[in-house]
C-alpha cells in the first residue's frame, strides 16, 4: 500500500490549483521560500491518496488549513504549529481552531476534477 499527499490552493474566487509538495515542504523547513506567497495567507487542502498494487489511487481523506507565509515566503512556524495543535483529539463542539477549515463537498469535487 502506497500513500501520497497532494496539495491544493483555493483562491479567493473559488479556483483551485496544485502546489508541489516538495516546494511546500522546503518552505516549511525554511530551506527554499515560495516567493509567490510572500506575506500572504493561503487556503490549503491536502488530499491523501491510497494506491494498492496496480489499482488506481483512491481519495481517502481531504483536510484543510490556512497557511501563513512571512515576508520572505517561508511558512510561519508558530502558526503552522497552532494549525496542527489538537488535531488528533476530539475537543467537542465548542473547540475552534482558527487555522483549520473543513473542505465541503464542492471543494472535494474540485480536487477530484484536478486529480482526474
């Protein structure tokens, strides 16, 4: 079984485009910036794909978060840590993480369309 994560950026007009995971990871690790996102916040979705043998990959899970970039184009480490804080726990209906968004059915359909 092989798991792959693909990243997608949703723009303010509802459009969607792929974001290379290696480039994103480099910006998270402060090795290489993403200058196109300097000083911005983006709406990022991750799609977890699972492939078994020769079978086509299946979309297993989609998650969303708001990612903040500093003035150099690197991912803001503190805000990224806050986005992932408590994601492994059920903290009840009253808990709200301002860095997380939940993709709806329309968002998932857009991701599926890009995946082909």
